[in-house]
């Protein structure tokens, strides 16, 4: 059965077609690795926001430091929505370690240094 994927490894966004053992449309080997991973264990970097106690920045942007298994994204969002940051963390600091019992951490992508309560 033929399946199509858009490779998201780089901005080219190649349309990669998998037909049995044939893989075509990729412009580099990373596209092959990407579709193989998508067909077996798809993962995504999760980007979202977290609540804070700071009125100046009531929500702050975060992302996972590595891709998370796709099937854990809803559970991860449920855990993330329970968090309220109460310290002026810096960019790159960990908000949640081992998200969903994986080795993936949730990190801040914006600095809260100097923010007022
Ligand atoms: S196949 Fe290669 S060139 Fe095409 S989007 Fe993927 S990484 Fe980029």
C-alpha cells in the first residue's frame, strides 16, 4: 500500500512516497530515516506555553528538549497544564524533568529574568 509523508526534517518539505520497500521523493537520506521512524515510532517536539504567577507574562513559551513519542502528546499536555511557574527562570531552564517518564525535559524558550510579580 502506497503512503505519502511530508518530510519535516528540513524546510524543503519533500513529499516522500513509500510503496512497499520503495521510498521515493526524498532529496536526501534523512528523508528515508524520517519516514521509517514515522511508520514505526513517530515522535514530535512539543511546543506550547505554561502558566506563570507573573502578571507581566501570565504564560510563557516552552518546548521539549527532544522529540516525544507522538502517543504521549495528550498526556504530556495534561501534565504541562497543571504546572504554574513561580520563579523567574531563564531561557533553557527545565520546567518539567522526564516528561511522561521519558528522558525528555520541558524547557523554557523565553527568559523570565527580571519579570515583576
Ligand atoms: S528529504 Fe532531506 S531534503 Fe527533503 S525535507 Fe527531508 S531532510 Fe529535507
